[in-house]
C-alpha cells in the first residue's frame, strides 16, 4: 500500500469503518510519522464510535442500554453527549430531525457527522498539514497546528446519476453532509409521520460544524421548504443545496 | 453600460436549487471575508436591472470574456468593470496576478432573491466562477468564500470534474465504493 519513493504533496488513507468507506486526504508535510499516527487515531476514534453507537452490533453501548443490560451511568459518556445533541437538533429543526422513533432512541442520523468531526480532532495537532476527511459522503476539512487550510473542491453527486457531479463547492474549513435515498433506498423517515421519505433527489448542507450540516441535510431532505426556513432562522452560517 | 455591466458567463442554468442566502455577514467559523460592492452593482442589486437576467451580454463586450480573445474593446470594458466592482476584483487579484479580471453575469431571479454569477478570467480562460447573492433591498452583496455557494453551471462543473478532491453524496456503502467516483480519487493518492 505504501512503497513511497518520491515525496508526495498529497496522501490518502482509506479504511472501511461503520460499514462505509472513510477517505482521509492530507496535504502538506504528509510523509511523517505524525501524519500516520494521527490517521490511525482518526480511524480508531471512528471504530470506537461504531462500538458505542452501532445498531448492528449487539454489544454496542447503545443496544445494551436499550436492552437494560447497561445502566445509563455505566455507558460510554458519548451516549449522553449525543443524546443531548439529538434533542437540540430536534428543537432547532422544528421536528424535521428526530432521533426518537416509536419511543426508541436511535441517534444514527447524527452519529456519523459527530464522529467524523470528533475524529478529525486528532489531525488538528499535526503541524504543517491541511486535511479533508470523507466518511460515506460526510466531509470535514481543516488544518493542522499552525497550518493554513487549503481549498478542497467537493463535488456533490448528481442523485439522478451517481457517476456524475451536479455541483461543486469549495470547502477549506468546516463540514458538508448530503442526505438522500440514492445509496440505500428509502431509509430516511419523516418524524412527523413516521413514514419513509420516498422522494428522489438529495439535500446538501455545509457550514462550520459537520454535526449540524448532517442534521440539516436530513431536515432539508425530509422537507426542503420548511427545512430551509428553519435553517435560516437557526443559523445563517450554513448553506444548502437541494437537488 | 454602467449598470448592466460587462460580463460573460451564460445564462447559468441557474439554481434549480435552493440555497440559503443570508444577509448576515457572520459565517463565523470560516471568517469569510465579506465584500461590499461598489455603487454600480449595488444599484442593480435592488432590482433585476432590465434584460440582464436574460443572460444576453451587454453591448460592446459581448461574449468577449467567454471567448477570451480579449480585443482592445473588451479589455477596455474589463478595466471599467473591475473598477466598478472594485473591491471584489481587488480581493481576487490580490492573490493572483493583476491580469485576472472578474466579471459579473446577469442577475437571475430565484425564489430566494436575485443571484448572479461572477467569473474570473485570466489569460483568456475562465479560472473561477462563483455565485454571488444579492439580498433584496439592502444595497449590498456578499461573496461567500469559505462557505461558498455551489457552482451549478454544468459547463463549469463538468470542466472541473477532473479536479474534484472529494465527493459528497447520499451515504456510500462499502459495497458501492469500488465503483464510486470517490474511490477513483482515492486511488490517485494512496
């Protein structure tokens, strides 16, 4: 996988975590042990998040708490942190985002963006780099210690033809998330009805936080018009594109 | 001339989209520079100055920016253009060479207010195109840099596809990864 002879100015790491490909691209001083260590920590944090929040693993903290095998006080503190964020997200979006379905708490819709943003914190300590992390379409860009961010040109997939790009956005710092049905069928539910959202297309949101970009992308996919209104009222630092 | 301005880019098939423009200058996280327009553009911001939204080029400089074969006439108008849109032009060219010039396209009316595309031309080529939003009424416009507006003009997008760094879409699964555009980009840098 490595076998480096010449110095590269950009380097990619890819691992499968949480059932999806996670791509980390680094620019700047990329051939250092610090970069490799930080990349390992990034993927490690994502695996840890998977172990805590997965709804596919019986031994995740989330499912053990749900079953009553684990007291809320014994569970990983991330659970409480994310639960609070989910409640805030539901309020801010006017109910277009919800992590409660049939009285069951399922933070899956928020965890990915949250985990990526948190994992990327490891890269903020590495001198001389800028980076962009992409976990299955959730993108986070930033820079290391004392380093200038660089521009990452992010293509927004055309939901009608996934081999094409419908728009591009230049991101140098911050997060971008896209919600849609293209990849996994109708898996997003409208919290107001509990029914799956069957429309085609996608909603993309970008701004200072990936957690919130992720939340708003879901809200705007569920209801573009009302989602946009809520977003404008809640936080003007975010931009959105609904295709 | 003064108000319609020179410019080039086509009728940017604009914005079949929603985007949230905001009058707020905050864009906190990125510290996006907010660029106030000169008076000429501010005037046109208040109304879709007639005809400009059709995308037809203004007199004189027609299409020159696009074709790039800057004749003396169009270069003259380019000068006046960059001075009328003063600060934005200088913001761009501060980092690049002085040969780069910015042009504003016609204003397209969208549900969310008037929007136009601003392109940068250097050496006869379009080196950048971005949407600039004119919120209604307040006579100022904002170019959003760190949280830039999307480029939707298909010609520009397809021209850039080869240079895309990342792809955002509905969640990519492990199964679909091998065929994805992101995978191709990753391969180039592994």
